[in-house]
């Protein structure tokens, strides 16, 4: 079976630690539930991601070299 999360076209997905998450939420002045959602069964998610975790996704970008987005893991 192929591990989709290791494919070269899948951007880096990491689970944010709570202290880092608090900094991000305060920087953007939002709550965790205001973040866009990602399903727990998404094959790009790390194995340790649980419902309620926030995922940091780092994508390649033509204009800024890297684009960072955040997603809340939902059922």
C-alpha cells in the first residue's frame, strides 16, 4: 500500500503543540473553531493527529516561497 503522506506533492503536515497554537490564535485574534477544517480520515494527516488538534500545513508557493495554513481536525 502507498503512504500518501510521504508523496512529494503532499505538503508538510505537523500537529501544533498547545503553546504554539495559543500564539497563532492570538496573532490572528481567532478561536480554534474559526479555523478551516480537515477530516481526521484525510490520508495526508500524521498518524498522531486526533480530533481537536490543529495542523500546520506548509506549502510551496510561487510568490512567497512557502505558504503556511492551519486546519482544525474534525471527525
